[in-house]
């Protein structure tokens, strides 16, 4: 049984795509290679890691390919697209981590685990889906898809119309016992990609795939809670969380208690689609694990943050 401290590190799917001109598989893998060194720095400090990742852009790419090829092959369901991205992105991290560990002469196995996350079929998110996925369309084309394929559709920030799916609350990480066993054996685990493949249980306990998208940060908080991790880390594009972001009176934050963080969330200080879900996920984790801590910082400043020199910490 491992006695090392455990951190869950939640990378965003957008973190693998630098811009629209660098979104190929090769570009994404290069970005992963540029980031795994910071993870191995933590391992050299004595940490065990579980790595989670987002998949928003990557699921969009799969669905777009599916749309373009629908005259020849059947479309890919959303839950299968999430599974596809878990394998592909997990493979990127697994290969890059293994190579970096070998370079530093560290003998640690790395495993990517296809992970399912249970949701409640009666979750209110299914009543009004609001998570846009896939390509942009005209309203006419989107309406045709809604009529012919039963899609829910929405206009997305003035950029066009898109399919939208539910984003229900994660309730259970199905493969949690396997993740625990792998950690105990000294394995570095890549799991819960894209928040996990959304599934629900029928009355007999059988798993049924659901066309939905689970928030990666919320699922990572649930995973960290159930693993009783010492820390949940969410790497972002900034070193610290700020209030009044982008304004002349912007202020960087070093530490936040759950009470302070909730107040700032309620005051609308954090962007709905950017920083707010990350802050809420860390709040969830710290509330459930009073001895645990949360951290938001850039991947390349992780060691400086552990030394107390940067990052925003969430602690009771």
C-alpha cells in the first residue's frame, strides 16, 4: 500500500489545443509532452498522481468527422465519443509520461483507465440540455437536425447554432476500486477523462450509456474526494485566481477559504464557462475533505506553488 501523498491533477481539454492552427493530433501530443515534465517534478517530490483531463475540443472533432461522414457510416453517439477521447488522450499522457520517467530513470508504471461515471436519469439537466457540443451550424440546418435526429439545439454566443446535451451531476465513479488498487500498487493512473463516460444504472444495476457530457472539474473533485486525496490541482492559463479580472482594479488571490470562495462565486467574480466551475469544484473537494487542499496555478509553476511562492490555495 502506497504511503505517499496523493494529488489528483485535472488538465482541461482546451489545454491541449493551443489555437485553431495547432489542433492536429501531433500538435496536441507535443503540448502533452511539454506538460508532463511538471507532473514528473511532483513525482520526484514524492507524490502519487491521478491525472484527469478534459475533452471538449476533442469530442467536437470526433462529432464533426462523424457529421461529415454520415452518408457512409453511422454517427458516433456522444458516450462513445467520450470513450474514444479517453483512449486517445490517455494514450498521449501515458506515452509521454513513460518516456519522461524513463529519461529520469524513475521506475513507475503508467496506466490509462477507461472510466465510467454514473449519473441520475432524473437529473434536471436532462430536462433542459445546455452543454453545446460539435460544430456550428446555421439555424436552418440545426432545426433540421432537431426535427430529423431529435437533437436539442441552442444558439452559442453569437457564433452559430450547435447541438446541446445535458451535463448532469456525477454521482459515482464506477471504476473507483480499480483506481484505488492501481494507486496502492504504485501505478500512476490516468482516469476519468472528460468527466468519465456518462452512464446510468437500470433497476437491475446494469450500466446504460447516456448521451451527455459531465463536467471534468466536478468529476475530478468527486474522484479526489472518494480517493481521500491530499490535494486537487487544476492547472489553468493563469498563475492565480483573480477578482475583477481584466479590470484596472484586478487583484490576484493567494489563499481562499470555502466561505470566501463561495461569496466571490455568488458575487459573480468568476466567469461561468472558465474560472467559476474550477472554483466550485475545489470548494466541493475541500468541503468533503477538511484536511485536503486545492490549488489553481499554471502547470509550469506547480513546484513554485508547492513551495508557497505562487498559485491560489483553497484550504479550510
